[in-house]
C-alpha cells in the first residue's frame, strides 16, 4: 500500500512549489528607462528582484518532492520486482511522463530565475539613435513552470500509487513454495 505520509509530504512540497512559482510570475522584475541629464545618459532601473528567490524556492521544493518519490520507489529500477499487469504498465508510463514534466518545470523555473536576476547595466548616450533595451524575464515563464509543477505533482502521485500497487501484489513464481514439488513416480 502506498505510504499516506509520503503522499501528504510530497503534496505539501508540490503545493509550496506551485505557490512560489505563481508568486514569482506575479512579482517578476520590471524595468524603466531613466534619463540622467547631468551626463547625458539613459540607464535601466529595475524594481524588486524577489521573483528570483521565489523561482529558486519553487525549483528546490519541486526537486525535494521528486527526490522523495524516487527514493521511495527506488527510482523504479531497484528493489523487488513488480507484478505484471495494469498497475505496472501504468507505473512505467507515469514514471516517464513524471520525469518529462519534472524536467520541463525545472527548466522553466531555473531559466526564469536566472533571467529575472540578470539586469542589464547598459548606459546609453541620449543623443545616439539606438533604442535602449532593459531586458526582463518574459511574461509566462514562471507561469509555465507553475503549470508543469502542477502536472508533475499529479502524475508523481499517481505514479507512486500504481508503483506501490504493483509492488505489493507481486507473488514469486510457484505461489510461494520454496522448492519444486515432485509427485511420486512408480
């Protein structure tokens, strides 16, 4: 049977990761161009950088959640064999989907955090004809991370339940007998 304590712990970590990713999307950096008249330059001024911390926090909570599920299931490849059947087939498919969603979520969260932390330091002459660009993280990067955190949370829970079901129903060949039964031959 699947460990309810593990499922609750992983759910809480995934919920925190989702909340942090949503908060990062809402608090991502914005910039505005400010003119310095004394030296005839324009430069970028960035607002709050808290979204980077939120993104990294979401990244770490999701990572811990995935590690807990994989340690509990022995990463699907170690431990006692699984019983053939529907639960094992579902566990295999969900294992692959879980890792794909996890990797996409982690890439979105990490890329968003790195991009949000990057602040251009360009100073631009007012009289030049070039446009000054204040780079910020694109809208939706952290939201995509949050969506994939949600997908990972759902799929990893189903994966662990199916894995546990297939593991518990495994019966060694021979119905539990340790020897080979031989009838009397005459």
